[in-house]
C-alpha cells in the first residue's frame, strides 16, 4: 500500500501547458483506496480537465499500475486513443507513474503526490523506486525518479561522476540522470531540464502530524 | 581578491589545488606553496576530497590568507545540510575568504568512511542559488541577514569529458543562471575534445579554466582511465611517458603537462593544476609552458 494525495489541479494544468489532447489513466489499487484514483479519480480529473478546455482521448482504469505486465496488457488495447493524445495524466503513486513511463513512449504527468506511509508498508514494501517524498517530480524527469534513481538524489542534473552511463559508486548501476536525459530526449522534452529545481521540503516526507503525536503509531490498534 | 577580477583584467588565470592533510601538521603543506607565490593566482582548497576525512577547507583557507596567499574555498553538498552550508558560507565571509567553488561532492562510498550518511540536501545548483541569496541579504528560509551581506566570487565545475556531454552542459547553464562566474574542469588530455566542448559553451560567456593533472606514472594514467569518470589519457601520452627510463619520468611528465597547457592556452581563460603532491614541480611546468 502506498498513500497518495491529489496534486493541486493548478499544478497539473501548469505541467500540461498547451497540450490539448489527454489520455487519462487511473490506478484501481492503493490510489482507489486513498480516493485519489479509481473511478472517482478518473471522473473528477476528467471533469477538471474538460473544464480547462482539454480533450480526453480516452480513459482507462488498471487494477495495479505498479504491475508493469498488467499495465502493458491493459494499455495495449488502448493504444489508438493513447496515440491520439499529447500526453498521459496518471492518477497513481510514484511507482505507477514510473511503470507507465516504462511501457509507453509518451509524456506522462503524475496527478498525485505519494506521501508517507505512516508505517503501513504493503504491496510494495520497499522505497527503492518511490521514497514517498510528497512532492512528485516525475513529471519533469520523464517518469524516472531522480530521488531514487540518482544515488545522491540530485534534482538539477547529473554530477560529474558517471562513467559509461553508470554511477560513480557502482559500475553496474545505471546513472539515473543519464536515463532521465535519454528518456526526455526520446519524448522530446529536454527543455524540462532547463528550469532550476528548488530544494526539497523534507518535512513532506514525514507521517501526518496526527500520527507523529505518538511514538508507536504504527503498532497501536486504537482507532 | 575575487578571482573574477583577474579574468576581467584579461589575465590568463592559474590556480592550483591544495589538499589539506589527514592530521594536524599543516605547516609543511602550506610551506610547499611558498614556491608558487608569484606563479599562481589562487589556491583551491579541497573539501574532503574523494570523501576522505581530513582538515577542512575553511580553516586551511584562512591559514593561506594569513600568509597572503589567495584561497578558493571548495564547498561540497556531501556532508552538510542547508543549515550547515549556509553557516559555513557566512563563516567564510567572516574569515575574509572571497572565492567559493561549489560542487556536488563525491559519494561517501568512494572514500574512507563508506558507511557515512550521504547528505546532498542541496545540489550544486541549489547551493549556488542559496549563496547568491545570502549575497542579497536573505537566507534560504527567507529571513534577512543582519548588517551588510557577504560578497563572493562564485565558481563551479564541469566535466568536459563526460559522455553524454549534453546533460553536463545543461547543468552548466543552470549553474551560470544560479550565479557561477567561472568554471574549472576535470583533467583534460584530449585537446580536440576540449575545443569541441568550448565551442558548445561559448554562448555562456563565462571564463573556463582547463584542469591539468600531472601524470606521475603510466600506471596512474591507466588507473584514471579505468576509474575516474570523464578522464581519458590517450595511449599516445601513456606510451610517451612509458617510453623513457624511470629516472627521466618526472621530466617527461612535466614536459607533457607543459605541452598540454600551451595547446589549451588559446582555448580557455585559465588553467587549474591538480598536482596531487607534486606541488614542487609546478614552477617548472609553468616555466616550460612559457609562464
């Protein structure tokens, strides 16, 4: 289980810019449970986008967007509608966005922020792909997470340490930023890298104030 | 003296690197620099270079300053969060340091404390922006500084040997936008490749200092080729060094570096020499290069 919150609609619209035709995709797993995805998320986001003058070329609900095989099979049936779109808006966690990016050569915009689990790890118990940073950056990095794929979590591009596309600390590990660069080049969005990204707000990674009032929130049964 | 003043005077600027010791006997490190006093414009003091724990840059810079040697204080994002970095920037100003070189920093895994927590709260671009804000009297929290703000010349680094090169250049552009006034590069051995890099960044109109690492042996060259990102010593240079008797190696090495400096001189606005313990040979290299 991963927890998500809807990004403010203004942020989604800003990242869409002048893109008119949008394919809308939502996860029916954790995001549905959080009320940020599922049927509800699809219809709410669809309405917001149409209100903003966007055209929805198609919508799709996938049970678990974190499952690449499931995403591939399900989206293969929607390829026509996806091709008609300038980009895809996805209501899901950071892993779902990365899974979609990995299978479709289209620009993918996250519509949710993944936030702290508050101790409840579930279907994807590891943070190797999504650290629930609370300020999803996958939009400008082409669906590859700079926080988890770059060993230093850099937000403004690669350090000088990569060799042959691999990280300075491990010659078998991909340099996340070279992957991001290649991906953005492929989808024609290299200009995303020109803007200086401001430092992260680390407080967004914390569990909610409510949960943090007790030391053992994750093992207490009180409701 | 701010380094930018030297560039503005049209001078070909020469800097060299100083690695503080692992231990407190710093006098001999600084004594060695005396021979360079009139040859070098400023000294870059490294910030725990290669992630190896040692004396810090700030204190060493101040000791150089006390001897009337101009320091450039290196600042990496590896060990301090934004509080620590901003505080050290203010400390640098208080200590009279005028030049800061901002870098990401090597990962702790590459050093002698591989189990350390890597910080990287800021990256090099964000660090430059933060210092620029301090120079305008504001900290990252948006709070006003009391009294007059600090004033620095800010430098940054770029790796012209990186492949692909474009992401490096995009980041270099951001560094200029964030406030970098000059650049130092990773070691250069391929003049043609460097020329192509310079062509690609000339629109930035910012002084670039080519990195020069003195080759101590053919083995060192091969080691760098295998282990240091963005450095490639061509076989021709390695063979040239390997082709002379051991007792002639030093002379040959200096000759190679001097030749590189002569070839690079027309392409850039300065050189940055990383001598790695061979500080005593720098005057000879510079003389052979025509300085």
